[in-house]
C-alpha cells in the first residue's frame, strides 16, 4: 500500500508501530495495576501486598506482635515487608516491560515511561 513512497512509507510504518506500542503499553499498565505481589518480614508475622506498580494494597500483622514493648519491632517489620513487596513489584514490572519491548531496537538501559 505504501510502496514507492520512500521515506513517507517508512514514516507511516513507524507511526503505526508507535501507536501499536502505545496500545500494548496501556494494556501492560492495566495488568500491572491489577497484579499483586506479597512481601513479608519477621518469618511471615508481617505481610504486605502491593500492586506491580508499587501501590500498597493491604498489610497483615500477626496479633502476637501487638504489645507496647514490640511497637518499634513491628514498625521495622512493616517497613521491611513493604520494601520486599515493592522490590518484587519492580521485578514483575521489569519482566512485563521486557516482554513488551522484545524485538524492538532499543538501546540497553532505556527506561520507558511507567
């Protein structure tokens, strides 16, 4: 259809590819928002769930940790569980993004908007 148009045909093909990539990226964004990963700390006494985009969904704290003397320990465990969940979320997001960009001629280390 665009044969013989030279660089105009190339530009039209690039624009189509960019539009397809944008649509695929929107789909990935939706999947990442719905996908939850779990992080835990203190042998599972504190657990946190975040989306693959890093948004905190919920936290679970074992009742055995509820005492005034353990407050700082619990706070530290919450932070540790959240950190682990967010690290897992970043890994899942990176995997999804690599699937999306597989085969594209992108330079190494390119970070697409996310």
